[in-house]
């Protein structure tokens, strides 16, 4: 059955040939979705024969629930997210259906009645704006738009899987690049799964749990169409019922993990617990992500869109059938003044995708410790000193009364 | 006053034999030109107040233009705070020598002119650093500016003592301080607007725009220099007309006196260093804090940042009166430090409108200045006072220099919440020192916390 020309990672529609297994680690983690603190994560790239189309399949198994993430590299970058309430649910891929013009039924999760939540996220276009031509007072768009890049016209087959960090990177170039903008550059999507909660060392240091996976979008080296271009992403979600998901901006006092960023943005598919998307409204224009290179990230409001006006995503249609309740929003990165993509031709932005309760940042133990000492020490000294004075006063007055 | 009037009239009435070397003795001196008359002294008061205006205006220019400096000179917050640190470094040493230089080396007139020149030249070098895109030149400019800045304040006070006596003196000191604070406020609210105007006229932002803006800001230093020159002339003239002596600081600095400082005095030093380290670097970094955490526009952020100075301008004399009338200095210091702690906690842990916290900070800052510095005079004999104040200024500047850099480092690596927690820790240390001071003072039966009445009684019962 094996032939030397077969791709090393995975072959055939149903049997994964290489699995990535991670040992279960117990940790004191904030409660995720259905209460799972740790999950066993299996990450693999499934290829279809004979065409070189790939799916990244992540299965995160908890004690009584499973999360399935299916990322596709054909069509625009998209993810289908399915949460089931059993550890025995499996994904079934019918490649012949999936690659046909009508892919409905090509992706299925069995048993169907165990599905608690399912939705999809598609990144349809890379937007570009000329920041030097900003109309006064207009918040969106942030400049005169250049023709956008449609991400389904990109080839995403450059896939690198890193089992140690449970991450996979899709590097994309346009199939047709007449201007040569991406001759020395690429747009990369890095997906990372987690078996327990933690916080990466790199800003924006989003707190993740076992119920989430992280996506990092990086635009590196591509030439912009102008001297001062601002980039953006068009993101499409599948609405829960007729309404669009809700966007929430949470202001907080805590910027320990992302200096000078006091906000956390969330996209919630329904009332909690359900699927969510979480990100900090900041992007970075240098590889060493620090305050000096941070760009503000603006999210437009969600608007319902009809399916025909968007690039078609096969896996979304494969799992959900023909849908028409798509909702679109735009993310734009940067300001006309300040740092921008033009500094080092680098832009990166991170987000979390998960199911259940979105992770909440809390004050670090160091801050709490310093505050405890700062407020406690004067209080104790005041108390102790006051007591000592009182006792001394009493002792002296007693002495005098004898005399 | 009447005698001086008579003397003046005698000079006027008499001719060339009335006095030697009196310029224009035969002419009638109008009130404005007569050094003994109130009108003239008010003119001199105006000049004395304007003397410090330029120095205080330019001290906080980095705070007002923080984002522009960081962007145009491509520096992070740590390097930006070096602009404040370099101002403080020379004053660690100069605080001891300011009085000596004015009394023995230059004299008050030349001393003021020289220090004003240092302020001007320093600001010009600072601006040139922007024009030539050399951050080291900016740091050098702030160093030179620092040499002149603090010593100019000493000179200003010496002029005040020389021209005004007794009860008037407190009012004059208060007015000088208020004028200085007005300078800081005008700077906070003006420089951002000035930068944007220059940007539109030059067509682009960048180090050149920054340099030109700083040069224009330096015009206030030229104004101070002119005041120094006019003051010197008027002082010389008054000396000749009224035969009064050139003003002296009267400070005698003997570094060996430091070993005689008592424990309460050391506690006061700790209070001073820790408190000001949580106020001035915070104002230096405040503008960007308000725009990033609370979403304020650039103008509003500058306005909130300057509220501390705006409040201290009128409240300093009022609190001075309050502390004079009631005494109980330690209790007032305790209130001020506790209020500052509360203010920083509001800014760190809530999203409440920062106007509230900053107004509280302004009141606390004014109150502390009025209650803390006079305590040194209660603890230290007259002949050691110069050394004590010099030492206090010196370690205050040392603390500011070090904490400024540290604050920049913390902000770059850990963000604003951690920076605020750091300032809270500093204020808490100051609070600890105040509590210890109260306990030590109470235990030793000291007089720091006497009410005004008790102090009066003590003065009356004193055989001297």
C-alpha cells in the first residue's frame, strides 16, 4: 500500500497515518468550556489523492467532550469549528465530494447528535489602503482602498507542521502575481493548538486554555502598492441563526501582558458558553514585538453578507451546506502616523478561537504581592506603633498615679 | 518706609551735592523708578516671577511632547526618560554649591545672569539635538539646562529675601512658585498645539519639526535672561540709591554637619525622595498614559496632566496659610501622602475619570510642599539649615534621576499597570516613613507635630 511517492503526512480519506500525541499534563488552569482543564491534542495534515489539497485537522479530546478544528488550505483560509459532548466523535472526510463543485456532505462529524456547537471562520480578502488620502473624520475606511487580494486565489500548499509546539504554518503566495508584490514575501497563517492553559512569551500574550487554539497572521516581505499603505483583513463568519454574532470590546485596567493595550475584543457566536473569537486590538510591525512597533487594530461592525459576493470556501459548504447567513467584518491595522508596515515590511496579528467561556486575564501574583505589602506594611506599622504608644501611655499614667 | 521717603526726597531736592554717583539725581524719580516705593518693588516682583517662568516652562517640555520625541528621535521610553535624568544629575552636586556660588563667587546679580545663560544655552542645545537628529545632543542640552535651572531658583529666592522682608516674604515666595507652576501649565497645553502648527507649515513631521518647536519654546528662556539682566541693573541701581547691600543666600554648607542629622530628619528625607519620585516621573509619562488608557485626545490628555500644576498655583498659598495657622505638620503630611496613595490607586485599578484622581494629586502635592519643608527648620539649628536643605535637594534630585530611568524601563517592559504599582510602592514607603516619623516624634517628645498655639507658647517661654 505504501509507495515511496506517497506524501509523508497522511494519505487516504479516512485513516490518518501520522498522529501527534501529547501526554496529558495536569495543571491548575482556569476552567474552559465544558470545564476541561487539559485535553489530549491530535494534530495532523490530511491530504487528498490525487490532487495535493490538504486539510489540517486538530482534535482536542477532553474527559467528556471533543473539539474538532478543520483548517483548509484550498479556497480561502478557513476553519470549521465543531464541539461535541462525547470523546468518541470522529470526523469523516469524503474527498471526492469535497473536491467536487458541490461539496455538501464532504465533511461530517459523527455522531451528529453529539454536536453542541459548530461554526466557521473564513479569511476572504487581504485589504490595502492608502493612508495618505484619509478623508477627515471618517473612521472606516482608513484611507483610499487599493484593489484587495482575494485569498482564495492564493496557493496555500506550503505547509510546515511542528509537533513540539503543536503548530502548523500555512504560507501563501498568489497563484497569479502580475505585479510581483509577493515575489519576496508571503502571507502566513500559523495555527497552534494547546493541551492546557498558558500564556505565550511573545506579545500580545493572549491567555489560552485547552478549549482554544491560536491563529497568528503574518504578512512578511510583500511589497505594498503605495508608500504608506495600511493593511487589513476581511473576515467572514457563519452567523448563529439569522443574526450575526456580537462583537464586544472589553476595557480593562490590566496591561501587564500587552503594554499600553487596555482592551480585549471578542466575537461571540451566541450566549455563553458557545464559540468565541478573542484578540487584542494591536498588531506589530517588527519581529521583536514591543511597544514601539505596536499598531492599533480597528474592527468594523459585523454586517450580513450574501454568499455570492464572497470567495467560495469548500469546507464551509461541505460541512454546513449552502448557507446564506454570512456576516463580514474588516480588521485594519495601523494609523497614518506612527509605526506601520512600511518600517520593516512586517505585520503580525494574533487571535484565539475556541468554545466555551473566553479566558479572562487576571492580575499577576507579583502585582498582588506588591500591593499587599504596599498597603499592609504601613497599616501594620500604624497598628503596632499605635498599640505600643497606647501601652506606654498607660504604663506611664499608672506610674504617676502611684506617686 | 517714611524715612526712606524722606531720604529719597532729600536726594531729589538736593542737587549734585546730595549724594555722589546717583544717576540723574536732579530729576524727580517717578514711583515706578524709585526703589523705595511699592510700585517699583512690584515691578521688581514681576521680573522676579518671570525669571523662573522660562526655566519651569522648558523643564516639562519632554512630557508635553512625549510621543513626538519618541517617534521623531526613534527612542523608547527608557531613553526618553534620560532627558529628565540628565536634568537631575548635575543638581545632585550643585545643590550644595548654589548658595556658595551666589554668595562668594559670582554675587547675586552675575550669578542670576550666568544661570539664566545656562538655561538658555541648554535649551538651544536641546533644540539643536532635534534639528541635527542627535539624541546625545539633546541629553547634553538637558544637562546644561539642569546646571542653570535649579540654581536659578536659589537665586530667585535670594532676590526675594533681599527686596522683601517679614510677612511679605511668604506671599512673594508663594507668588514665585505660582508663576513657576503657571509656566509648567502653559507648556503642557501649548507645546502639542505648537508642534502641530509647525508640522503643517513645514509640511512634514520629523526631527526638524521637533527641533524648530523646541527652539520656539526656548524663547521663554530668552525672556528669563532679559529679566535677569534688567533685574541686575535695577538691583545695582537700588544699591546705589538706597545704599543697600547685595543680597546673599546666607547659606553655609558644611558637609560634616550631615553626621549630626537626627533620625526624624532622615525620615523626612526618605519621605521627600519617595514622594517626589512618585509624582514628577509620573507627570513626565502621564500624557500618553491618559490617551492610551482612558482614550483622551492629545489636548485633553495634556490638560489633565497639567491639572496638578494648575491646582498648586492657587492652593499653595492657601495651604501655606492653613499649615501656619493650625500647625500639626506631621498630620498634614500624612494626609497628603495618603491622598496621593489613593490617587495612584484610582488611576491604576479603576477606569474612573482621571480628572478626579489628578485633582486629588494636585491638592496633595501642594499640601505636602507646605507642610514638609518647614519641618526641616524645626529640627535643625540655624547654622546647619543650609546644609540640610542642600542635602534634601541633592538626594531628591538623585532619587528623581534614578527613578526616572527606572520608570521608563518598567513602562517599556511591563506596561502602565506595573508602573502605577511601582509608584504606589514608592508612596507606600513614604507613608511608612511618615508613620515612623509620627511615632518617633511622639516617643521622643519632639515638637514637629505641635499645633500653632503650642508653638507660640514654646516661643514665649523660650528665655531667648
